């Protein structure tokens, strides 16, 4: 899935959404980092988790 | 007054000498401060040196020793990563931005614990900005260097903790470990470093990074010091919402039990294919020394590491969102671009990572029904030359900064306790750590193995020859 990921478009979209400043010379690194994170996420999303598997939480009401 | 060398001695020996009045706390504090003055410019370990208060605290310890007060760390100099609150000082957390914050109004919980035990705080230590680092490099305060070879990294993000202890400025230091930030500098600087179980020690009064993964712990030149300090650090604190309700675990008294009865295995697969020869040799040397003949595969370790990566990027970016949006130019470029990218992560990815965390915890819990200890390399290699930007592992070129912690990340991801044990291979000019991993809440087992390895001479943590 990472092969088809358009990091430039994602960063441009999220920059506007989050009202971020990203100078031109920072952009390649930001795109590289979100690409690496997408690759990590692909690895996770391709793993079959049981529906009963819940996130561990420390929240105590 | 004495021939005792408080620079070479470990904390246990120092405390014993102060308690028996062979040595005074004033003497040990002065020796530590002199050593800091002598070496800090070259190493960049301390960002803040506390001199006047340290000496007055030492005098107070001497007065208390004279009244036979119970002080297990009497006269032991220590320092803390500068994300720990120190009363009267701004907690910079390795950043430019936070150093203009108002001064802390109280010491961090763990700093107070050490002081109450008679230890003397001599300052705050350099670190990677906001703890998002494995190198020890910091654009604001200068790079923290490795005392065993000053052309190389101390490792991070608890870089000053590693450099200060390995150079003999202090016998013990506190660090934080979200993905490996105690264990990596322990490996690079040749120290014993303990990352306790997640939720064991209070983090109150420290600047966070990733609340669901943040741990605090000690670094030292002996395993018995880790145990001594860990025993002092434990205690309930309602101010840390993640602290678990667990009874005190005595570890110092357990060290004498050695490795008898422990079922010890080495990890294969992921933990061998990504390791350089020196890392494999170190694990093999430890395995041989403790009779660990079985190799086990930890399934899905790469996914565990990926999940820790996603959670860290997202949760860290959330913490710093206002700062990264309003003052991006004031960040270290090496962390800025990662935090910016971290604001762009879909919630779906993060939730999957948290659910995988539960799955992986259960898997490892089952593995520990069969074993008491699992060994891995702490880092894939020895300390890298400063300013190294990329590394090659298993034939793949990758960025250095996020990947030094390949072996530590899957373990802290599920909060297991681990001790990094320093190994000097024959003829080696640099140390490398072996990660001794125990089941949750069993720091005592990992410390027993570490102490045994030091007792038989397989592990050692000499003060660097500077």
C-alpha cells in the first residue's frame, strides 16, 4: 500500500488542516517521515486482530 | 583523609564508606564537582551544574550520618536528565522552547526519593530534544559525546546520563526510556541501565514524551547500584495516573541468589538478522556464561516495533502540537520534521497499534511461562561516529536516528523490565549492551542476571580512561 501513497499530497492536505508552517527545505524530510510511518502502519493493518482485541488503557473513571 | 577513590567507586561502595565515616559526603560531592569541571566541556554531559546547593546538601548528609540516620545512598553524587524537575530551575527537556518556562517549584518525585536517601544532586544532564532521539545529539546544547571515544555518540536520548556516569562525573544518573532511551546510551557508553516495568515508578515532575510508553530509571556502573537505587525509587505516588498499585519489590537482597533456577533463552529471528557481528558476539558470550542454550523466536517483533513507532509519532506530536504549530523554527530540525509528520497520522493507525499492543503483551506473557529471562542485543552495533545520518542493517539503508532502538522498542512497547548489561568483547575498543529481559514486575530477575554477569567478569563498566 505504501507504494501508492502520495506523501506530497497528504502533507499538503494535512498542513492546511492543522494550520502548520512547513518551509520548503523541511518538506522532503516531513514527507519521508510520514512515508515511514505509513509503512509501519501497513505492517500493523495487515495483521489480523480478533474483534475482541481491545486497546490497553490506563484510564480509570 | 583516605585513599578511597570516589570517582572509580560505585554508589554502593561510596555509601558504605560515608556511612562508616571513612569518607564524608562533602568529600564525595566535591570530587564529583571537580570531575565535572574537568571534563564537561569536552563531553557536553551536564547542561546545569548545581554546586553551592550540592555542597550544602552534602554537609547536611554528614550531619545526619553523625546521628546514625538511615541513608542508603549517603553521600552518593547523582545527576538527572534535564526533563526531571529540579526545584528552582526551568525544566528544559532538551529544548530551546521549554528553557524559558518558569522554574520548577519542587523536585521530581524520584529526585526527592534519592535526596531523602542521602544522595547529592549535582545537576541536570544533556538529552535529545524532547526525548525524541537515540543519538545524544542536540542542536541547542551541543552534542553529548561518548567518554570511551569522543568522536562517537553517547547515545540517546538520556545522553548526558550515559556520558556522565561512564566518565566518572557521577556514579549514578536517572534517565527516561520511551523506546530505549536508557538502554541505548547504556549500550553505547558501557553501563548498566534499568528500564523498570511500565507503571512501576512515578513519573510525576518530569516532562513527558509519550505518556503511554514513558518510563524512568537508573543508569550505573554496577548492577548492585541499579538494585540499590531501584529499591529507593519505588513508592506510591497518586500524582502519576499510570503508576500501578504494586507492592514494594526488594531487589538488592535478591542479588545473592545469582542465576540459580532461572530459565534463560536468547531471542532469534528479528533480534539476530538485524544485528551486526559484535552485537551477536556479545549476546553469545552472555548466553554461554549463563548456560542459555535455547534460542526462541519472538513472533511479530517487527510489528511490535512498528506499533511503538506509530504510537510515539502520534502521541508525541499531539503533546507538542501547539509548539510545533506556533514555533517550528525553535525546534531541533531533527525532531521538528518528525513532530510535523506526527500531526498527520490517521487515528485508525494509532488505534490499531494500541490493539496490537494488547495482543503482543499476551503473546509475551505466554512466552514467559516457559522462560524467566530472554536475552537480545541492546543495540544492533556499538556507538556510531557523531553525525552519522544513515545505517545499513541486513542490507537495507535506513536513517540512523530512529533505528538505533530496533531491539529496545519492541520490549518497552509492552512495558517489560529490562537491564542493559555492558560487554567488552576481547580486543574491542568500545562496549556494547546485552538486553536482559524479564517478565512484567520481575525486575529482580533481570538484576540477578546482570549482577551475576558482573561477578563472574563477563560484564563490566569501567570509568573511561580520559
